[in-house]
C-alpha cells in the first residue's frame, strides 16, 4: 500500500470538528464516492479506496445521496430488455 502525505492547515480540523485521523478517513470516503458517482471507478474499487466493506460503502453512498446504480435510464432499459 502506498502512503501519500498532504499538508492541511490546522484550522481545518477544528472547523470540521474532526480529529486528523477522522478527517483523513472522511476524505477517503468523499473522494471514493465522487469518483464512483463520476463513473471513474467501480463500486468495489471505490469501497477499497474508502477503506470500507462494500455494504458500508453503499451506506456511505446513501449518506452522500449518490445512487448505488451507475446506469443511465436508457442503459437500464436496455439491460432489462436483454434480460429476457
């Protein structure tokens, strides 16, 4: 596993009322949710980036109001039509 260091102002932790480690975990989840929402990573890979199980990642998607499905309505219609 790679380690990446970033520098953040000390005030960011107090502004968000999170300890540094809590903040880092929330950043990982937020990034993973956004990348999943944009279709850049799969749900499994996003869960891995977030450091969560897949079911916990699905819960995080709900918290961020992001759909679990990455299908457009047209793609979903096509998938359902091909399911027969």
